[in-house]
C-alpha cells in the first residue's frame, strides 16, 4: 500500500466536499476510499440503459455520503458487488 500511495494525497471521503471547495483537485494526484453502505436497485435511464447507484462512506462520519452512479460497462461489471465492500 505504501508503494501505491507514494506521492499521492489521501482525501477522506467525508472531507471531499470541503476539499473540492478550496482546492483544485484536478492538479493533485489524490485517492480516496469508500465503503458501499447502500445500494439502490438497478434502474433504467430514459434511453433504456440500466445503471446502478451506490452510496459510499468512509465510516468516519456516517452523515457524509457520496452517491456514485455506475453506467455502461462499469455497471455491467460491478452491479452485483456486495454492500459493505471497500
């Protein structure tokens, strides 16, 4: 993990909103980790394509979640991922 994190900045998922407000994260090599705390049943978009929505949290502040929308190949490959997965 140390090798993978070398020269990268860890931003906690619960800090992401505040960091986006004050930093230009496009210019920083950063990573975050999240746990799937809720999965919404796959849904169909207006174009008929199916997508998933995951609610992610870093388990530090359960009131701060990030919604992740999965479309296309990402949805097809990962929609069965279990809740609780990191």
